[in-house]
C-alpha cells in the first residue's frame, strides 16, 4: 500500500492543476445537483420493534385524520394571585385567547379548557388549552407560531400568566453555524502555533471545508432518494470537519519533515502520502467501521446519521490523499517557516530532543507507575457512570428562561408532576364482541395500579373497535416509579387479553422514552462486539501484532467510560453545570452511550494509528523497542497533540448551544477526545509498550502468514531509490 500511495502522491503533486480542477468541478457539479434536488422527507423518530412504536403506528391507522404525529401546543393559564381561573373575567380572557387560535393557519383544533374534562386544576387556579397542528414538530410555519405567541401575549395583557408548552415551538435543528465557526477559529490558532506558517495552517482548513462541503452537498442531492435530511447531516458536518483537518495535518506534517531532511518537494510529497497517507487510510477505515456499525442498533435515524457521516469521512480520506499533495505542489517549500526555508537540507523538525521525546523518556523510566496512575485516574473519572440514568430529556431540561420550561413547571404545580408525561393506553378491541366493556375493564385495571392518580374515559375511533385512554402517574416522566407503572400495565396485558379478548398497548412520549432506553441497552453489547471486533482485526493487519490492537481497544473503553462519567457528573449530578449553562439536571440522553462509542472509537483509533505506526516504523527499521517509542513521540507527539486540540475545539463549540442534547454531545465528545488523546494514547500507550518490549510486536507465525502485508510503515520506501519524476518539476521555492 505504501508504494501505491507513494506513486499517487507524486502523481497528484505533478498533476496538481488537473487534480485541483477535478475536485473543484466535482464540488460544483454536486452543488448544482443539491440546489436542484427536491426537499428531503422528515426523518421522524421511529423505533421499530418497540411496543410504543407499534401502538403509535396503529393509532395512525385506526384514527385517520387525527394527526397523531402532528405538532401540538399547550397554553397554560394561571390566574392572578388570590383569584380563580374560573372567575368570569379570567375565564373570558382564556376563551378569547383560545378563540384567536381556532381556525388559524395549520391549526386543526383549539380546545377550550372549560369544555374539556380535567383541564382545570383542582384548586381552580390553573387551566390549559390544547392546540393541535396539521404540520409536524419543527415544521410549523412562522406565521402559525407568531399567531400562537401573539395569542399568549393577549392573555398576559389581560392579567393572566400564560406559558406555551408542547412541540409547536420546536425549531428544526441547525447544522452547527456559530459552533462550527468557533471550532474553525480555534483550529486555525492551534495550526498556526503548530506549524509556524500561515500557509501550512491554512491548507488543512481549506481542504477540510472542501471535503465537508462536498459531503453535505451529496447528502442534500441524495436526500429525497435515500431519505437523508439536514438532521442526518449534523454528525457528518461535525466529524467531517474534525477528521478532514486532522488527516490533512498529518500529511502536511510528514511532508514538512521529509522536506527538512533534504528531499525534493515532489519526493517529499510521495513519501508523505506513502507513509502518513497509509495511516490516514486505516484511521479512516476504523472511523467508517464505527459509524457504519450504528446500523446494528436498529434505529433508522441513527443508522442514516452514521452512514452519512461515514461517507463524509471517506471523502476526507480521498481529499487528504489527492487534493492535499496537489495543493502542496503549488506551495512547495513555502509550507516551512521562513527560517527553515533558508536552511535547506537541515535536520527534520523534531530530530532534536523535543518535548515529545522528553515525555516519552520520562514514561520509559517509570512505566508501571505511569500506567497505574493513568488507569486509576480514568477509573476515578469514570465512577459517576455507575449512576448513569438514561432517558430522552424534554421540556423539563430546557432553561427556565424558555416558555416551554415555565409551562412544564406550571402544569406540575397545578396538576401534579405526572401530568407532563401521561401514558397513552390503546385498547385494540377489533373482533371483540363488546369493545366498550373491554375498554372499561382495561380502564378499571389501570386505575387500580399503584402510582396511577387518574385515568380518562376511553375514547373510541369511528369504527368503534379501538379505544384510547390516558393514565396520569403520580410521578414525573423520568422517574423510576413511572417506568414501573408502564411495566405493570404491560405485565397485566396478557391477563386482560385472556379476560376481554382485547390487546392492550402502552405508548406516548413517556413510554417511548422508556422503550428507547431499553433498546439502547440491549444493543450496546452487540454493537461493541461488531465494531471493536472488526477494528481489532483491522489494527492487527496494520500493526502485525496481537497485543497492540487489544491494548488499543481496552484503552478506548477506559476513555469512553470516563467521558460518560463526566457527562453524568455535569448533566445528572449538576457538578459545574452553571459554568456551561445547564439549568436543570436530569437523565442522560438514551442514545448518548452508543453515540459516544461509535464516534469516539473511530477518533481514538485515529490517534492510535498515527502515533503507533510511527513507533512501529522505528522498530521495523532496526531501533530497540524503547528507542522506537521515543522516535515515534519525537516525530508525532506534537502533531497528535495539535490534532486532539482541533477535535476538542470543534466539539467544545457545541457546548455553547442552547439545546441540552447538543450541549451534552459537545461536552461528552470533547471530554472523550481529551481523555483518550492525552491520558490513553500519550501516556498509557507508551507505558504499556515499554513494559511489553519486543513482545508488543509478537504475532504467531501461522497468523503472520494469513495476514496481508500492507506495509503501513513504508519500509519498502526506505530501501527503494526515488523514482524518476513523471514530469518536469516546477515548484515555487
């Protein structure tokens, strides 16, 4: 592989104008297709195989036109202090407010609370009105939301406290915007410090933007065909930018090192792509495996996000292998600092005893103590993960400055905490002799369960064969007691089926959250087995070793669990929560563990491949194991550190966003990269290699014969003489 990539690097360097033109042409063509492509369908949030989803689908079938998947709003009205909401002036103000919404754009119904049973609190101070929309959540028009907010303001002008809950005000998630800009700015600072050259710093940023632009354009162009929406591309943009910068950084860094050793720019480009490019290929493959493995979980939106992001990573690899050396052809030696350009043929950057080499020698002197310190430190950081509680945060996790959060709190105060998470119980009585009696029996059984404070009368569809009833728990949606009620209803479903002939299903947002959490837990072990197993095999091919891939996988598990511990400490326990704007603690997003495993595993293996391939390169070329570690750190510690800071900067930019789930993702990914890069790869890895010595590179003979020799370390390039230039060399000096 190294030889092929070496030739590719030299060819693209010489044919730089053609290669650059082809990339620009492809980007323009895909951009045109994206501009003309029809709008992609809404992703939705389907959970195939769960009872809540089965009930939801059946609800749409049996209650046509009910807009079960449409957005809704709850206007919560609270009377002035010392008054009742049922007092004539207050009741009239509520009716006028609700009347403004009836018949307005996208509104299918606006129910007066005084005409709906149970919509006025027992103490008479609070009432709520339900407004249903024909559009889905995130797709309600601005005109409709403006009308909703204006109506609420009119209620406030009449002296009432009015807040808006529900999904009608939910905005479509953006692609990052200011967060990506912050990440790019911080990355630029890191690159300038690392390379000491504006041109060298700007090249990775430029190629990363081109790669991400092409990836996002492809997602848009294929959106209607493959069902990829802008939500699907969120992860693709985040990861594409991060790995795109990192992969280009490694190619440029190796190119600079080869130049400083006295090689011609063309030869330096070939050797950079042949060595660092080989590491890029296998690092990219590990990321693709981790992302494509998200399909194992069985959640369509997660699978689409993973595949879209994997495609963007593939583009980042192709850009690094072809466009980066082509652009280096235009820059030549200008990627070096001015002082280094004047000293042609000087020693390569990092040939002297730099900070990376000194750090490696420090670890080699006391590897056991460093190993124990790193493992114990990560273990302490991981301890909060033992208290991990999963859920899908709702309005209760939003800042108190939002009307959704204030509406949630007012409903809890007026009607009880369980009112914000009622359980929808569906009674499928199709084919039953007396559907009404069956539904009444279910209602009686559910109302008698501990923790259920109210059950609405069964509401039948037009066919009279399916009924819905709402059960209100005494506890909030994310409480363990509410989960017990869901399990109790489902446990009694078999007995009710025998007694009445009707099938009982539990759905609603609360039940869906419970099912999502359970599905995530069930998928965790198979996902880990598939992703880690494939990656270990791939790393075995790269390093031709049994112990190094196993060490890489175990180190990853340490870092990802420590990152989960940090997420629990901040978002669940509330430690340092105020510093990043977390106003309400609660359960960790159900998809967070698998999401972090998928993303962080791929990125962790990036650093493993980039760092350890340089260590193996030294070992293969005759150095002692300890000295090979020092060589690897001398050459690559600085650039791996820079790459990690870039990743952290990109992910940390999302911590500043207002959406709690995105904030959680930003913190979790930034922490995971920091732990993995600086504690695992830069500390634990050299300590383990020092303790293992030559045994680290041991491979059984029978396995050695089976595994292909891909020559990632470029040993064939060391013995081979430089090939003649395919064309005249004309490079700016």
